[in-house]
C-alpha cells in the first residue's frame, strides 16, 4: 500500500530551497515592515513555479496536514498549502471549501488570496447562493474582503457580471489600496471576458466615485485616448 506524502518531508524540501537573497527581496515586495500589510511575514525565497512543481508531488497529503502547513509562519509554506487545497478541491469540494473559510486568518497576503479564492470560494458558489461573498466583503479582515472580490473571477470566466459589479460598488469606499486594486482588476477582466459595454456602463455611473487606483486598473485595456477621457472625467 502506497504511503501518504509526509508533511515533515514537504517542509524539509521547502526549507532546503532557502535563498536568503531572494527572501530579502520578497520581504520588501510583500511589505513585511512594521505597520505594513505583511508585517512580520517570513520568507524562504522560493519562486512560484518551483512551489507549483513541488505541490504536484504532495497531492495525497492529508487535509489535516495541509491545514497545519497553512498555519505556518513561513509564507511559502502557506502558499504551498493553498496550492494543495486548490488541487484537492475537485475531489473533495465540501471539505476544502470549509477548511478554506475556517482558515482565512492565515490566508493573509494578496498572492495567497489570488492563487486560491476563485478556484475554491468562486467554484463552490458557482451554483449556490452568493451570500457568503457579501458577508466576506463586509468583514473587517482585509484579506476576507479581497477574497470576496477575487472569487468573482470564477463567475467572470463563466460570462457572469452581476456579483462582480455589486461587490465593486460595495468595496468602492474601502480604505485599503489592495482592495482598490482587486476591484479594478476584476472590472478590467469583466470588460475583457464578458462585455466592454457592461464595463463602460458601470464606469459612466460610478467612475466619479471610484478610487483613482481602481479606475486606472479597470481601464488599462482601453486605448490611451479613452483612458485619458475617463481619468479627466472622474
């Protein structure tokens, strides 16, 4: 009988790839200084492609061990745990979705959210009531609000726009730039994948109230001339 992959072995493999120089760069990139959004986070300095390569060898890691890994102080260990949850989701969606929501405290940087939210929360809510997204959007927890917005990427890819637009309006006055960027990103993707007409209608109604960052990201795919018109009118 084949043995399940070992959490200790996975942690050992990740630790063996430590690159102090890259870790310093990542610590700055992900804003880990005092008072910053990633304060205190620690890095090994492992690239995303390498992390994805490693995750393929640990698909059978028990869910309880994946959750233990997600509780790590090391950023790449949490990232690895989320890759494993995404890969496990099609086979065990209920358990993965519940584990994800239960552990939102540790999904605490934008790359962790962006690599997982649409594939787990968005996928789970595809044919279900979308109420959980609005509860997440109302949370005081920064990353829960980003999960709510980025989860709609799953719907966008299905040609749906309603929840993206509604959440964008709800989060328009958010205090954090990382939410503004997520709102702009999802609106941009809606315009690209669903309808530029729908995006432009939303902008006509809301651009004047949108944070500048969200607006700039939302219109990135427009021509330079059109981008200038939206920015001048806002």
